């Protein structure tokens, strides 16, 4: 999923004057397994990298080549490149024969499935032990894959999230890498308006994943039912998947030493998305996700937010989600809130006390004053001077 949300302040390095972007990388030697770190090569799990690519003509080749060069042959089973009804088809830019030399196999969808459907199609075509979902405009750093394999070898129900940095698409170089381990972007948490906010703490655990970049064992992905077949386009699938994973016996962890540079949508023509998202699809997806998992919190809390006013009093069938994991003896949402009490209880997302505010009028107007937050950062918190009556 594109991670441009909340990332508008990225400052991109300038390309060299006169430099032309190429569809291909320069040929170089492929990464090899380290004899010291990865001596037990016979038992190493393999990975399939799934790239959902809708109209990504400018970047899909360099993304696939980057993955190929940074992943040893013993580890990379394949790169599943899902062409989500791009026109012209992506293979016209890179033939199947040429792409196969980089372990790429195409899955062509003649009708647009959207990001969620494309990822599901890629997972169904994958044959590796671990399915790695990347966006189609990324560059992984050396040994990015090591934490994925090590973590899943220990627990096949463990999902791994890399540290997300920034990618200059002109030079195809990473920038904005954090100066200390554990920095960067990998963790989110769920808010009751069915949104997710970026966060950080000293634990390895990820309450909600942003959704675009992750590694999950193929076995666990299909045990929890894959992506919801009734979700359209993109948005909300990360909430559903994260809650399924945690409540049904799995866990999501961050990998602070796995860096993947990502192209952010910064409003310029070269980063503009060329696919279309159906009107209302994202909000309906989010509604489906939280109704399936939040129980009474959906009716009593989520539906009170203005963005969900159209769903009040309406039927919303989420059986395509709940039926898929009905046999896994999953925990309820209260268990999830307690699991992440450091956020929901200790940090005040669920306050100990609530109160009502009375609308008052100023001396010059009969209109009541409103409470307003001047700026919204990546969390729900602001300094005192950001809140005012207006």
C-alpha cells in the first residue's frame, strides 16, 4: 500500500543536473550468503516477494532488480510481479524472458483488482516459505531479508515489518535513514475512527502495520484467510490483517535493522499515482475492518465519527472476514486493548475520565465557540498552544 499518508514533509535530495532516469539499474554482483551469519544454509526458509504494480511503468523494473541483487539465490524463490491491468501491459517494457533472468514471474490481471486484490493474487501465485509484500517503488538495503527469515524460523505466526526510509527516484538512492537503530517508520496504532497513526516505543511489537511492506509466512497468511475478498481498491486491509494476526495467536514485530527505501507521494508529477480508487471504497473497507473486529465498539464509538455517518443504521455484512478465522479461537477486541495497554490505557487513548464541554458564546456574537486543533501531526497529541477556541 502506498505510504504517502502523513509524509508530506519529506525533503528529497536533488538529482544531478542533466541526469536521466533509467528503467534499469547498472549490472552488478548479486548478494551472497555470509558464511558467519548464515552458515546453516540448508535449513534457510525461502522468500517470494510480491509486487502489486498498477501503472508503475517508471519504477517496477528497478524495484525488481534491486530486490534481485540484494537477495541471495538460496533465499529468493521468486519475485511475483502482479500487473494490475496496466496499460500498456508491463511486460511490453520488460519481456518475460528478460525478467525471468531476475527471478521475476508475471501475474497479469486484465481487469483492475486494486491493491488488495493484486496482493492476494500475488500471494496465491507465490511458492516461497515467506511472502514479502513490497510496494512497486522501493529499494531494499543489503541483508534486508535476514530478520524476516530469522524471525519466521522461530515462529511461523510472526509477521515482520521493516524500517521504512525514503527513496530518491531520480538517483535511486536511499535518504533520511535514522541515525540510530530503532528509528524510522515501522509502527502504527489503531484509533477509534478506524485510522492508524505512526508511533514509536522501546518494544519490538507493532500494534498496527501500515500495510505496504511486510513479511509473513505463506502458511500463516492463508491460515488467517488472506485479504478480505470484499474489500475494494486499497485502505483498511492493514487494520483487518493486523487485528487478525494479533487476536488469532500471531504477533507483529519491527525489524530495526531491515531498511527499505520507499518513494513517497509528494505531490510532484513523477510520484503521482496513476491508478484510480473507487469513490467511497477506502471508507467502506475501514468500516468493514473495524466492524468485524471491534464488536460493540464499532456501534458505540466508530459510528459516532462524522466520516462514518452514512453507515449509521445500515447493514454491513462482514462474514467474508469473520468466517475465514472462525475456527482459530481468536481473542476479542478487549484482549487487544489490554495487550497494548501502554498505548490505550497508559498513554491516554482510552482516558480514565471523560467529561462534557458546554458550548458558550463570546461577548460579540451569539454563535457558540468551537474547539479546534490548529495542527495535526502524526499522532493524536499536540502542545497546549495548538488547541484553541474559535
